[in-house]
C-alpha cells in the first residue's frame, strides 16, 4: 500500500451514484410540465440522457462548464422539437424544483467500502483528502447538501466543483486549483508524486491527473474498487 500525502477524489460513480427514483421523477416532472408535443416519458428520459452525455463531452473537451440551467433549457427545447418555448421559463425556480426533487430522492453511496476507506485515510492523520468534481444537471451547492446528508463532507478537507470555478476536468488549471488549495500547514513539503487523484473516467480523471504530473487510480469502471487504496 502506497501512502500519499493528499488524496483527490472524483464524485459520481466514484464515491456516490444516482438514485434511479430521481431520474424517473425528473422525467415525469418534465413530461407533465414542458411537454407540449406529447412526447412519451421514455422519450423525455432519453433526451435527458442525450443532453447529459453531450454536455459532459463538451465540458471535457473544452475544459469549461455548461451550467445546469442551460442544460435544463436544452432538454425542454429538444422535448418540443427545438422550439423557443423555453424562453419564458423561470430557470431559477426550475432549478429549485429539481433540487427539492433530488434531496427527496438522495443519491446513494457508491459501495459499502466508500465511507470506510475515506475514514481510514482521514483517521490515519498522515493524509488530507478532497473532492474534484465535474457537475451537470446538479450544481455544487446542491452536492454539498447531499454530501452533508451522506456524512461524506466531514471526511473531506475541501470540495471543488466545476460550475463554481468555471472549469471542468481534465482541464489542467482545475487540477492546479486542487493542488493550490491543499493545506500547506499540514504538508509543508509536497511533491507531485505524493498526490493521487482517484476516479472512474479514463479521460477526465486519469489523463487530467497525468497532465498535471500527479498519480492517478482508475476505479469502478474497471476491475478495481476504492479498496485498492488500502489493500
């Protein structure tokens, strides 16, 4: 087991995963409220998936960030065959509705080992930990509430979200921000080889880490799990 001074984690599909009930209820909400052309619920759900994949790809390729409100407007426009019906929508009110919905149908801890590994890293007293997460339909301000509910926030020294800093992984500047935010009172001397980033995405997580010169570990999308950090 290699001991690193700082562990940076991705969030989705690394530490947490979606609650299927949220996506179902979200599709029902848009089907009932923004579906002027009578699309089926399955079609609405498919549009959400397409926009999510498209925006995620754009953010990764540009290193920038498309906001949640813009994504919801894209979904509404596509549901209505790319009409401009969405121009009069209260986007702030819509996001608040979506936040209420996801807090009702909370995401889940990715696996039983997730919390245990974070606790062991934190309790060792040798390392600091942080979150480096791209966002999509769910903003950082909401994710902070979720991690508080799941009792993950106390196991992290800080959290960085793409929508709050206008940068997305694998943008090197986003990784540099993570390095610059590490508490140097705890790590007065910190080499790049003493920092590791853990995530499920070979492009955003692994290539981003490699580009800045830190270690990386790909988990969950391959044969490894978070337990590899302490085994």
